[in-house]
C-alpha cells in the first residue's frame, strides 16, 4: 500500500527565502499526486504571494492558502485543515531540503509507522553543521515517562523538539485533536511534539540528514524578546495541562529541573535588552517563580547534573544580578 504525504510551509514576509525553499521541493514531487505542498501565507505584505503563485501555476501539487496575519501556530493549524493525506510534515519558509528528501520519506511511510524523525544541518554564515546523530532503527516509547524526558531535555538532545525534522500520522493528530498552541509565540513546536508523543509507542529514526535549517541574524534566536520569560515559564503550566489531558503524572523533581535549565538562556535574552532596569525586572519574575520555593519541591544538588548545580548555586547565593550586569555590559559594548 502506498501512503500519501502533505507538507505544510507557513510563510510570513518570506520573499527572500520562499523561492529557494520551493525550488528544493518542486522537482522531487511525484507525478502520482501522493505528495502535496501547502504554503500558508500568513498575511505577508511583501512579494511572497506573487512568488508562490508562480510555483502554483506550474505545479498541480503546490497550493497557496492566504489568511490574515495570526502567527505561526495558527498558520500551521490552518494548514492542517486542508490535509487529507496519511502523513504530514512541516518546512519553515526560510529553510530547504535535500534532493532525496521526498523519496526517502515516501519509502519509509508504512502502516505501523507512528512517527519519523531524521537528522538535519544548521546553515550559518555559509557553513554546514551536523545536528543529531540518529541511526536507522525503531525506538520504543514509554508514554508514562516520555513527558518527563521532554522536561529533562533528554528528548531535546536526542530527537530535537521541532516539527520540521519529523513526520506525523494524520489519524493520530485528528483522533486526539493535537494542535499547535496559538497562545505561544516561541517554542510552539515543543508542546505539539510532546503531546504527540503521549499517543505513540515507537519512533522510526533515519540516519539521513535531509533538512537545512538556515540560521540567520533575523532569526528570533538572535533577537531580544520582551515576553520570553513569561512565555517560557508558561511552559511549566502547559506541560502540566498536557499531563492532565493524557492522565500522566509529572514528577516535581523534573519540573524543577526544567525550570533551572532555563536559567542561563533567559539571562542572555534579558542582557540583550536596551533597558538595564527593565531587563532586571523581567529576570526577577523568573527568580521569584514558585518552582524555587521549598514548599514546592526542596531540590538537592545531588539530584542535578553539573550544569544545573552551577545554575542553582548562582540563584541561591544571589549571583544572578552580577552575571546579568556583566552580560548586559558585554552586549552593550559589542553592539556599539
């Protein structure tokens, strides 16, 4: 039996990249209509619509869906409404894929496959960096512990938590009404993937490295985000909500570890702020979170890895403001 695949590409003001993305796909599309590409135009005000239309006119399996601007989570969910295939995957408009991408995926779509995950490259300043080291194998998933493995970053390090290096079954997405959280503005993939893992028993991993993630200066990873601390902390409650929905108990130790794991990344983000006082006020929101209260869970150093031990030491002995100040000054000097 041959299975069908849909590719959803959310696009917002992507005129510089969308052509490269579609060029990497269109010549691979099979003639039997088993693969369809949906570019969901999220209210672009540049030439994205016109560029995509050129591909739509020359290929019957490329479609453009135009909507008002709502953000990437809404855009992906909207794209899913148009999917009638057996499997679905995602590509970001500024990324691209290898020449064998579609052929490899189609050859691995089977009746018993619940999720496919594959390796990828990061493209930065013209250099390629290999990410992940997956092998060709079937890995069995324990749904009772998989949510905790997202919290402890074990799955982040092994599978990565993006949607674009994975292929999902549409019947699972529909049956359990799995959607991207439209309230989230960063890291929205993680919660979608974490919830999906609650309904599967295995992952088919591929050694192929087929996705090119383009890391550029306009990426959100390089920018200051005023809402990042509140948004990131909200993931704790989001994980607890998924646990309740899926009837899974989360270990408080892992929730606290997840909280401490955020420490340095949030510090670096606030150091990018142009307002020292405002950045520090944001950082205090993190430091005052209930996860650090001894009444929630009295975490011990012996229960943490070496990196988290350092983070907890810096938090408990009030070194955070000193480190924030040093990072803020460093960023200010570099930006002059």
